[in-house]
């Protein structure tokens, strides 16, 4: 028979971890990181143009899109500054976003558990905190 006690926070966190591990299509990490990298393109794009692009049209001193803040015609030291700040922003935003996502799911599961504490539970091994 299924357990009829509300799940604990530890069980909820373990369920989130297991969901990500068992269902790669539900893992938000890769698309989230890619979306953040896309937005950080205002920093990373000009740095790429200067430091890495094989396209000779890059680094021509002109902005290439309406959202460009810097041209691709940067000194390497300037491009490194943009890249460093862009990469750091991606990491900070990713960590904060993932923490927020997990906290929101945990809060929602705890709220649901409080409303329906006697609802039948799935049969699974208990999680020890």
C-alpha cells in the first residue's frame, strides 16, 4: 500500500535531482545556460569578433546589429575584459536561476503537501536527511 504522509523537503529535493537525472529532456540546465549565453552576447560577441572569429568581416570597426554596444574592432585587451565579464555574468546568472527554479518547485511541492497531507504517495525508498 502507498504511504499516506506528506513528502519532506529532502524527499522533494531528491525527486527533483532524480527527475533531472532520469529524464534528460526535463533537465533545464543546458537550455538555460544557452539562453543566458545568448543574452550575454552583448559582451561576448564583440570579444569573439576580435579574439576568435575566422570571418575577416568581423572586427571591421562597425557594429553588426542594433543591440551592439561595442564594435568588433577592439584591442585584444579590451576584448578580454568583455569576455571575462560576460562569462562571469553567465555563471552567476545560471547559478542564481537554477537555485530559484529549485526553490520554487520545492515551495510548490511543500504547499501542495500541506494541503493534501494524506494523499497516497508513490512507493519509494525513504530519504534520510
